């Protein structure tokens, strides 16, 4: 350890910066992400988004290559009789296959009919969170495209998340796997309602309001409405559960969406959540764009 | 000369932020469900070469930007990275003790930074520990950081002009 006297000034600065960090965090929590925090996020996004988008384009082949490598590793035993020459060719094909997957996903998502024919726009994910603790995605659509905070985000498999911050040209989507996210849901088989909560990297957690009615493995769970557009598949019950007397019914749900493979999403701009508020109460909500024209 | 190094350090950590958010993480490179925390690693390495006050300010600025680009409460990464930089400043003499000590230091400081974020995040309502795999999200990125340090330490050292700056302090 270096002598403390050498760090007199730096120790003071260290303590000062800790206090500032705590103050900033407290202010941000109290303002619930609005106010100065929003402005700063807006500015930082405007500054970094072009760099992130460029980096995303540049690094896509690397990501595809690594993805390809892991696929090859998984099939190694099955393919061990193949010659080295074939392996080399497979490695080269991985990049092409990655592009093909992206193309197919984009095609599938453009053929997707949003629930109840709600207007929706397609967006591309260009950036993810800064750390393992972030369960967010940045998309290349913003308020200029009709995206506002609260809009539901889906992909071809089901519910992805909800827009929780939007700038003119970009928006942040908080995934349903985020522990701070709760989704009002309905069991399609029993018609009972409940709440699905995120658990980060773990499965989603389902709490049913009526503990008397059991849920069975494989039951399909869809959104109930309220904060999310209704009727969107959230996932399926991973484990059957029945409540013990007087206790709430809790079980796991396997998300319909594989969050690690989402590249393109749809933002349902034709539906506003129950907790949506306009910046000025005298102004009407923003006009949604033209209805989605998916085939 | 010192000013130049501060600018280099800032550019490095800003580059780290861009790389972190576009190359690593879910739906990017994410082996075993976790990715290295490049930003934390770069702050740590830069702190080994910068003078104390600039090192702390670089860590704070980088942390603040990480908060603004991520989905967490503003100030949490700033706090964590400032602590990592400060501890690095206090122990950086041990760099001369060899590769294993450096690797252990990178691992310990990475765990410290990640754990601090998780704890501070919980205090501010981030519910980090609601994730059943929280320990993996702290340990795995730290292990990856040790591997990444093998590549990044020589690069940063070259950019910072070897150990001259560190010895000036």
C-alpha cells in the first residue's frame, strides 16, 4: 500500500466523488429518470449512438464468427469424421449463414401481424446494455417515428419489453426479464390473471392472483393489457404449480422470446398503455403513424 | 505530457464504452451468459498509469457515461469505478510483483467493482439480487477481465508510454 499522506488530495477527491455519485443517484431515483437525468441521457445518446451504430456494423462479422465457432463446437462430436478441408469451409460459411439468419428473422418479423391489427413499426437493435446487470436494448426508432415511452415491443415469438426512454431517433427498451419489470398476464387455458416478473438471467416468475386455481406446465401466458398491449404471448408455464392453502401461487415461466437472439423488433405504436401521460395534459397523445401494412 | 495521457485514457475508456455496448453482452458475444466488463478493466489499467487525481476523474467521467448509456440509476457506475480506481491507486506498486499478482489484482478489483455496483444498485432499487444468477454475473465477467487484461495491459502500457508516468507519482 502506498503511504496515505501521498494521497491526501486524492483521498479528498475520492470522498468528494463518492458523495457526488450518491447525490446524483439519489436525485435520479427521486426524479424517476425524468428532468436533468433525461436531458443528460438524451445528450449522451445523441453523442454515442452514431458511434455505437457504426461499431455495431463493424463488429457484426466478429459476433457472427464467434456465434459460428460456438455452433461448430456444439456439433464437433457429430462431425468429427469430417475432414479438415470441410471444417475450413464450414467456418467460412458461418458468416454467410449468420447473414441468412438475420435476413430470415427480418422477413419473419415483417410478415408478423401485430395483435388486433395494431399499427407497428420495425426497429433494429443497435446497442445493448453496458453490463450484465442491464436488461435493455437500444433501437433505431424514436419519437420522430411515433415511438413514445410506454409502447410495447415484440418480435415474431412474443413480448420483448417496453419502451422506457425515447429520443428523437432512438429509444431504450427495458426487457421483460428486468427484475423491475412487471407484466399483467392471463393464463389462456384457465383465464386466470396474474403478474409476470423478470429475474434477470433466470426464468420469468409468475404470480397468480387466484391461488386456488392451479397452473399446468405448458399453459400459454399472454399479456392482459394495462401497461402492455393485450394478447401478446409472454411465454409458457415451465413447471406445474398449485398453491398451498392461504399462500399465493408462484411458478416459473419460460419466455417465448430468446432475448440473446433478438436483432429486429416491432414497436406497437398503435396502442398506448394505461399509465401513458402526455408531457402537456392539454395536448392530445401523439398521432400514431400509418397502420402496419404487413402481408 | 500528463495532460496527453489523461486525454488518451479518456479516449480509451470512451472507446471501451462503445465496444462494450456493441460487441459484448446478450445477443452479442456472451460466452456462458456473461461478457467481460471492458470499461471497468480499462479504468483499472489506466489508473495504474495516471496520476491519482486525473485517474479518479477519468473513472468518474467514464462511470457517469456508462450510467447514461445503460439502464441503471445515474451515478452507480460512477461510484463503483471511482472506488476501483482509488483502490488501484493504493495497490499499483504491486504491479512489479509479477504476472500472478497482477492477474489476482485484476480479478479482485473486477469483482469489487461489479459487487459494489450490485450492492449500490440494490440500495437504489435496481433489484440486482433478484436475479438467481447474480453471483455468476459478478464472477464470470471478472474472470474474463483477467483474460482480456493479457491483451489490454500491453496496449495501454504502450499508449501511456510504459511505466514512466506511474513512477512519476
